[in-house]
C-alpha cells in the first residue's frame, strides 16, 4: 500500500486522500487559508519594517498574540478545525 505513493508528488498524494473524504478536504482548505493569512500578516509587517512587538503596540495587543497569528496557531481557529 505505501509503495503506491513512492514517486508521487505530495500534492497528488494529498489530492488522492482528500478526494473522497469531504471532512479532510475541508480541514485542508481551512489550514491553507490560515497559512495564507499568516503569511500575509508577516509580509505586511515586514514591508512596514515593524517588529512583532511594534505591531502589537499599534493594535493594542501583546507580542505573543502576533506571534501566534504569524504561526497560524490561534487556539480558536484550531478548535474550529
């Protein structure tokens, strides 16, 4: 069974696993969205030349919150997954 995936691309393997499993497909799509949001936050912050702490001060939150956002590790989001 595992030999079937040797030489396959990761994308092909994921597609095969999620084709018939709607729940897994939805989870993957949500995670991709979380990753995209996290990457956008990092890119915008760096474009403005801000540290996580400086951004946190601007939006009245803690640096740890910015770090979690950038890691895509918000507990609220993970619980919804």
